[in-house]
């Protein structure tokens, strides 16, 4: 139960229902206020029309018997003078705002005297307010309009006419009742539809979760999560998850091969060194000290390469110091007097890049070592600036790299057959390390034509 209430489906349903409920309450409240205001305005207009009709009859000099007051059931009307004395009252009107008016005169105070040439008038100002009246024994709420009038004899009267609020109140009450009944039902429908739609939408997510749990339990990274047919966010999530699993599978497989190849490469120098030491222990005069030193150096270089690769795989970022490639080439070539073939330094454009001087020196050293192993009589190095890139080229006059192997040689522990036969101890890690370092410096390393290795790095702006 707790899991169900804490699920995304439950939260989405609760959120949608809450939002719809808030919107409906606000809309319903606004509708009730607008309806109440419109009905009240209509009631005010009815009361004003009734009051002005009676005031107009008074202004024309009609006596009380000719006022024709409306029926009290429809429009309770009370006419008084300036002093508040009752002059006329509608039929069946018994009480207005708590004051009894039943039995009053039918319009006393008016007569048929000559008007003396005076013209009656009706005041333009109208006062409207709430009130109560008892008509034929029934008490109800009304909106009363008050208008002042003057007859042809100059006598003033105050006409107060009411319009019932019962119809407006009934309409507002009916709408409120309908909303109170319909709102919970509508919210139930919204909650149910949201629950079903969310469950249907999240069903693929549960499938992805279940498959990921199974992959974790089985450690079988070749499995993939199901991809829904819909090309929506969940479909993109499934495809991205499968891409991540594929990258993880490739990484794990590469790591397994790396460990296996490293074990194989370490086994040979360790076994050779152990054999020489055992022979030396049994027969000191047969100890091959130069061979033991050579195996130890090879083992040390291999361990250094493996350590560097481990740091690169762990995401080690190069330092952000400026490095001059021309100065790097001059320094690196000056420290290689024992090379089989002297390195020819060609064009050296001044170009600074950002990175680790030690790692970039390692790249150049690995490229020169590779050229020395394959060259016949010449090894050349140059630095050329091309636009926003600095290009370091290392070239030899050897047989070159076959087109089909120009990418494979950058894989770890890969050595071509003739290279393996002529190798003096390399483990096939030099070019792999060089490319990894180049890519972590934002550049690239590739073989162009034949045996031209080209390192491209962005120039420091």
C-alpha cells in the first residue's frame, strides 16, 4: 500500500486531481459571482423601472386613486411624503423593512386640485439597496429602488419599489448544488483517467526496470531492455539505456582483453627473468646479467605503460599549461643520440597547445620509437600550423602501414606480424597510449599515407 501511494502513478494522479479541483473551484466561484451579479443587476433594473413608472404618474399630477400601483406579489411599492407619512401602498403589502404599512391610505395627500401651471418632475437619482417585505403573509428578500418625484402642485413624494430576489437566489442555489454534486464526480473521472493513462504510459518503464534488474542479477551485459514502439521520451530512454549497456559491455570486454593481454605480456619477461635467476643461483658462472637487466627494463617499461593506461582509463585530465610543440620536438630529439637512425628535424612552426608536456612528450617518443623500428634509412619529424590546429608529423621510409591496419594498430597489444618479428621488446601499447593522450588533449592521431603519423591538436588562442 505504501509503495502504491508513493509511486509516480499515484503522485501524478493526486497532482492532476488537485490541479483540476483547484481550477474547477476557482472557475465555479467566478461563475457563481458573475451569475449572482448579473441576476442582481436585472433585479435592480426591474425595481428601478417599477419605481420610475409610479414616479412618472405622480409627476403628471395623477391623484392617488389613479397611480395603478403594481400587485404587491410582484412589486411591493410604498409611496411616502417628505416627512415619511404613508401616501400609498401596493395591494397585500403588509410590512416593509419591519414597518407595518397594511391598512394605510390608498394615496392620501393627493387631490384633484389645479396644478397652478406647475410642471411635475422625477429626480434622476436612484438609490438601490437590499430590504425585506411581507406580502400577503409571506416574508421575502427584495431589492428596493427609491426615486423622488414632484407632482404638478409642487408636492414631493418618495416612491420605493421592490423586485424579489427569490428567482436570483434560486438560480444561484441551483447552480451551487449542481456544482457540489458534479465536482466530486468529475474529480473521480479525472483521477481514474489519469491513473489509467499514467499506468499505461509507465508500463514500458517497469519493463525497462525489470530487465535492468535481471541484467544486474545475471551480470550478462549482452542483454538489452525492451524498446517501446512509441517514439516518445520513454522510447528515447530505452534506446539510451541500450546504448549505455552496449558501451558498458564494450568497456568490460576491453578491460577483460586488457587484463588477459597484460597478463600474457608480463608472463614472458617474468618467466625469462626467473629462469635466468634460477640458473644463476645453481650455476653462478652461467648468470646472464645483461639479459636479466634487459628483461627487468622491459618489465619496468611495460608496468609504466600499464600504469599510464590505467590513469587514462580512470579519466585523468591533462594539465592546462601551454606547451610549445617546436620546443618539445627539439628537446625530445636532442635526448635520442643512441637511435639506430638519426632523426631529421624539418619545418618547425611556432605553435602552442594546452596540455601536459610530459604526456605530449610521451606521444612524440612513442611515435619516434615506432618509426625507428620500421625505418630503413630515414626518420623525419616536423611541426606545421594549419589554421586553428598544430600538426606534428612523424615519417619514416619503411614499408608503411597497410590501409586495412591503419586503425587496428592503435588498439592495445596489437602488433603486426613483421613488427612482432623485428620487435625488440615492445608490447604493442605505444600507439594506443599515443592516441588516448591525443584524444584527451582534444586532438587526434591517425596514419595518413604509408608511414606518416599525424598528430593534430588545437592551437592555444
